[in-house]
C-alpha cells in the first residue's frame, strides 16, 4: 500500500511534466505557423521567406521516400560514432590523469586550454591538410568538438572527490588502482556523464559544420546543398534532423550514464 501511495504522486508529476512539454512544443509550432503563413515582418526579423510547417511536412514525406535519407544519416552517424568514441576514451583517461597528477596538470593543461577555445570552423583547413581524406578530417573535427567538454568534465569531477574518502581508503590498505576504481571514478561519475552528454551535442555541431564545408554526404551536406539550390523546406528538414539526432544521442548518453551509476539514482530517490 505504501508503494502505491508513493507511486501515484510520481505518475501525476510525470503526467504534468509531459503535458507542459507537449504544450510548449505546440505553442512553438503555432508560432511558426502564424509567422510564416501571415508573413510577419517585425523589422529586425522577417518570416516572409521562411517555409511553413505544411511545406516542411511535405518535404519530410518526400525525403522519407528517398534513398538519400538513409545514406546521409548513416554517413553522419558513422562519423559521430568514430569521433565520439575516441574523444570519450581519451578525454576520460586524460582527465583522470590530469586531475590526479600535479605534473600532468602543469605539463598538459596549459596547451590544452590554448587549443580549447579554437572553434571547429578554424580547424577545418588544417584538418584537410593533415589528413589524406575528407572523411578522416570530418571525424577529426567531430573528435575536437567532443573531446574538450569530456576532458574538462572529468577533470572537474576528479578534483571534486572528497580528499577524506581517498585518505580513508588508503588507511585501510587500498592500492592506488583500487582507490581509482572504487573512490575516484565513482565520485567523479556525475561530472563525467555530464561532460559526455555535452560532448555529444557539440560533436554534432562540429560535424554539421564540417559536412557543410568539405562533405559530400551527411545531414550537414544535405542541409547546405538544399540551401544552394533554394529548396528551403528541405533546409528546415535538415535542421530538424540535426536537432533530433543531437537530442536523441545526448539522451542515450545520459541514460547509459544512469545505468552505469545506479548508486546515484538510488540516492536521488531517497
């Protein structure tokens, strides 16, 4: 009975949250419909040439029946997977090393901080020169977008671990490897998961930028090509696909993070 009493308010709260989310989405669609069908011109922004939701829906239907959609999606997802996996592994490992070692922090963090603010667009010419194929250059751009958020999130999480926990583990005879596995990584897990989720979103941003400039396939290339041939509804379709893919992949990272850190979920339910 107690479980039922606590479950009902949670279900009501979830229903309220879902209603608010769907209502906000409906309001956005209504604004889009009114602004484009009524050709609003607000002075600083105009919607006269923006495709309507109906035009965009027609473009979605056409694209769904085209084999080009699958090839572009697979190209972008493959690039994201390759760049993101390398960024995740190297960012977490390097972040743990920098967070735990003063020498590594002094020798590595300053050069990385110099490189971190460089935008993805600025890396594209150098990436084209460094890598023999445009495919590798786009994967590298995706890597740079994901690497730094993951690195900084891991460093922040490792440095935030309570020193008394580490001292207590060592006083009980735990080795450095055991302390790292049982204390440091679990304590830094929330920041690591946050960095992984942010890195996924920025990797999509960087990939689309690279595909627009040097790609021949992919969602970014599809969006830019649609603009150059003045198929504006397809531009909006490309933008929506990019947003949905980025949101969905970031959500998957967060779900995987919760599955890998069950002690955090259990603690938040108390």
